[in-house]
């Protein structure tokens, strides 16, 4: 039986959490395969807002096992807080949450290095969430990292100390950056004891058995395609492979098992942090989108930059991920717009282009098409056929441009506010 993938096609914050939560009951396992506590997946369960950073969004579905994969970087402190927040809603959490033994651990000094490195970048800041993500992945590829499975060896604290010493040598270059290491370490070691109570597994064997038994697996992406370390708006990206390919390395699953790839895109674009964003609107329309969409970071609270849907960028993401189904979210945010726009090409010194360039700075401006808005509340629509004509026209543009069907439409934050195409 297959592995289906759900991931973001823009710069993150596409509303993946809700879709994973909704679809999760069709799967016996939901896995996170990359990223870490930089992610913030927002779900509304019985009207209550919950933000998950590390725990997969299938945790609220009974009988669904949730795995934190080897491609994830895990901060035990954040995980502990998260568990505390949802404990009353998920009494059987310890039976249904498991961690790969190969998952990398974020140390307090990783966070300190993140803060120092970002400060040193000055104007070239990436806008990192400062959760220690980049430095932890650097230690992973530098072959210095500490993994969850290491915690069960008698000498792991020595390994911790020697890695910390390496970090402290590096940090001597930044004496001006303050960080209360003692306090963070105390909390970290306390959280490690709690972490050890969670089931640690060889996830690749576990998943293989599930597939052999005919069970379905869902892989839940974090961040978005344009933040992919290889194919995103480099260097303004995160440090992992956020695209479908990351599922294989981040879980130990062979490509042949992947079947559906559900790509999630918002009906407009947003981005937190710095970096290229061709269709960005730095005017009152952008401000209107931000207000209507409550576009403030769920992990950092930062205001998100807003702009029209960018079909050039979206098509690129569809190609990279092998998207089989598109899911368009936050369509309701455009309910009151008299007209809606979409970017269809970029203007460069060498003329108009319909692909993303190597150097994003080559883009001088964008060309948009303008479509009539649907100008009505769609909360009463539960069927694709009953959607306003203008909204169907908007979706047709997306399908034609991306050559991919829109199979799902999210019309509000609640679990049931979904329309199947
Ligand atoms: P880092 O992964 O925290 O180092 O951040 C790198 C870039 O990715 C920054 O621009 C962040 O704002 C952005 N980023 C990281 N995680 C997310 C996310 O879950 N949603 C949206 N943007 C993110």
C-alpha cells in the first residue's frame, strides 16, 4: 500500500496542518520527514487553536501512529512543551507518538549559534526562526551530530559535552551575543528525561512492515517548496529538503512507494523572513490580505509579507514535487475582493520569462492577470458545483497553468470546511 505526501508549494504557512489532520484518518501512520521546531502547523480542534511544531498533525486522530522521522531536527524542550499543551486532548499520546532513533537533536548551543550567525549577517539576514535548525543540520552533514538513539548509550553525555565545546570555541567570535546557557541547559537535560519515555524506533523497518501489511502512510511536509535548501530561493531558505524527494531520505522510504502528492497552496502568497518574493504587494492590497488572512507567523508572531498567487512559482513547485492533486487553501480570505490577480510571468532585463530564474534578482517586475472576484461569503458552499462562477474561473486558471487538478478547497479554519473537487 502506498505512501502519500502532503506538502507546501509556496513559502510555508499554506495551511498544511488542517489538511493533514482532516485526511489523517485514512492512514495508519503520519510522519514528519524534515524540518523541526521552525514549523508551526495550526489546527482548530473543537474550536480550540493548537499549533504543532514537531509532532505530526495526525496526533488528534485515534488509532493513527505519528512518527518523527530521521530527517527532522528535534528540540526536546519544544517537544516537551508541545506534549504538555496537548496532553489532555491526547491521553494515549505515548502509545501513538514515536521517534526515529536517527533523528538529530538540537542542542542549546545550536540555538545560540543560530542567533549569533544571523546577527553577523547584518542586512543579509535570512530571517531565521532562530530555533537552531541550520546549525543542527550543519552538524548532521558535518558528521558531528547527536541523535536520539545516542541517548541510550552510557557515554552520550561525553559526546554532548565535546560537541558543546566545539560550539563554544566558535561562539567566542561573538562575545556580544547574550545567551543564558546554564538556564537553557538545565531545561534541556530535564526534557531529555521526558524524551526517553517516548518510544524510539528504527522507523525504516517499522514503516516497511506497515507497507507489507497493506497499511497507508502519510508523509507531512513542513515549511514549503520555495524554502527547500536546493531548489528554493537560496540562500533565503531553510536547511532541509522540503520537497517530495525529502520523504525518501527523511524516513528511509523507497521512491517506488510514493503514490499521491497533495500540494498545498494558499489562494495568495505569503512569506515570513527575508528573500525573493516576486508577487509581493507592498501596498494597501498587501495590507488588506494580511489583515483578512491573519497573516502573522504561528511560530514567531512576525507579520507575513503578502502578495498575489504566483502561477510561475506554483508551476515550478508542482514540477519539482510531482504533485498529483492541488489543494487550495484560504480561498475565503478573498471573499470580499472585487477583483483578484495572479502573476503569470516575470519581467527581466532579457525580456519576459515564464520560469523561475537562477538569480531571483533578475526579476524587475511581474505581469499579472486580473480576474473578477466572487464577492460573496462561501461558507455555505459544501459542493464544488455550488461554488460561484468567478471562483471556478479562478481555480480553472490554476489547473490550466499547472496542468494538475484542484482536488481540494479549504474555505475556513475548521476541520470540516473543505470542498472536494
Ligand atoms: P530557519 O529554518 O528557522 O533557519 O529559517 C529559514 C527561513 O525559513 C526563514 O526565512 C524563516 O522565516 C523560514 N521558515 C522556516 N520555517 C518556516 C515555516 O514553518 N513557515 C514559514 N517560513 C518558515
